[in-house]
């Protein structure tokens, strides 16, 4: 078993890391205070090829593996977690469209995503329907030449920036098999957006999107009617491992700050890193994040090999964000008053990374997936 990245993957990490260090990291605090990305950032990210990671080369993309996508998101998250969300959405939505679209649809949809001309949102979560996503209420009624969408999606990342949305609505009976996916522009009559005020990831543009009689052309149905939820759940096997890596990167960045501080800050005539009460907790958290990272990449490697990634991906998703939150918290304590200050290097990271304990499935939801794989549906919760 080889745990090293290939030379090409190392070059990818270096290139994205250099971009993030130059164009993202210096603006992290400013973007958080302003509550939005700095002007021009999305265009720069598009030019860097960050929205084309999982889009097939035939449609202007880079066609990277799931592992490659994880590498890119790690580098971005270490600089600023909030900039990962439009990249993650482009990778996930692009992959769902590529797997289910017709040739005509792919030619219309994928090049704008790859080139950053279409910023995509994933419209699944609804009020009072968070984890129970298979029971969504949003309706799609058939009309001549298409469908009319009516309902609300909430807690949607990049709502403030999105030009298009992969939205899921009920076209049939109850349960997962009655849901259809639609790919629709958001600058149309009947769409209303509202920003939400959040503890962290304030520049990420999370919000609610209301569809009030929005017409969607029949050409913009993704796959077959009634199969939308099934297809997006397949994508979650990869998305949960990617989000785990984003959390790990935030935790590692905070620990790097704490380790550097422990080497230069002196107390009682010695660097504070010479005291076990400072050094040992840092070692423990570095160990936990390292192990969670291996599980995350195992899931992505399995997906690339055509094997089922669900067990390691869901293990990583409940474990990594928790481990990252605890690592950032310990880093804050190590830095003392510098950590407590919003002007310091880790307070924002703590606010930001907490959100990943909720995103794309809570710990309970992801443990349920693993339990059913281990025990079988009949013997599991």
C-alpha cells in the first residue's frame, strides 16, 4: 500500500497551495468581517481551474480523480474554509450532471461550470426536512414543455453567489423514488433569495431560496423523473469524505499556529512547548487528524477504484469535523489571549469549522449509514 501522492498530485497540491497563499489567505479575516468574498476572487478561482476539477476534459474540465479533488480542497481550506464551498459544489454538481445528462445537456451545462461562468448551488435541504431529505415537500407540477417548481430550500451554501441550482422536487409519490432533479438558472422570475446570519463561514453566502411558480424547461430534467434523490445520494459517498478533508485542513492549520507559538513563546525561562501540558495535547490532536485524514483518502481512493466508499466516507464525516473542532479549540487555548482575539489566527477557524459538523449530514446521520452497512437494515437503527 502506497501512502504517497503521485508526482502529478504533489504538483497539484503545490499549485493550489501557492494560489491559496497568495490570493486567499491574506483576505480571510477581511472576508469574514465583510461577510462576502473579495471582488474578483471567483473569477481568479475559475482561471486557476478550481471549478473544473471533476468536469470531464471533453467539456473544458480537468477530469481529476476524487483523490485529486480532495487534495485541492485541503489546500484551499487551510487558507480559508469559506472559499471551498463553490469549488465543492462545482465538483459535486458537475459529477452528478456528467453521470446523468444527455450529450446536449452536458454541452450546455458543463463548460460554463468549468469556466466559472455558472456558479452552482445544491438545492436539497428544506425547512424541517434537514436529515430527512427523502421526504422533501417542494413540488414540481407538469406543464406544457416543462415543470413548475414551488417550494423553499434552506441552508444552501453560496446562495449569495449562485447563478444556477441543481434542485430536487417531488414529482411523484412519497419517498426517495418520487423525487426528480432539475438544473435551473436562478436569475428567473419567481426565484427569491435571502441570506442567513451565521456563526462562521460568513463569506460563504449561506441562505434560503424560494421558488414561487418557477418554470423549468423539460430539457433541464437531470436523468429520469423520480431518480433525482437516488443520484445525489450516490454523490454523497464522495462529498462526505471531501468535507472531512476540509475540516482536517482547518484543524491542521490551527495546530501549525499553536505549534509555532509553543516554540517561541516563553514562560518561566523556557519555551512553553517544553512543558508536557502544552506539548502532549498538541501531539494527541495531530495524531487524531492524521488518522482521520487516512480514512478520508481511503474513501476517495475506493471511489476512484469503482468500489463502495460509503463506510470510510461516513466514518470520516462524523469523526473528522469533531476532531478538527477539538484541535482548533486546543490551539486557541495554547495561544492564550492571542487565540481568544478575533484578530488572532484561530478564533475564526473555530467558528468556521463547527459548521462542518452539520454540513452534508450530522454525526448521527453518518453513523446511521455505517451501522446499516455493518449490521444490515433489519438489525440497525
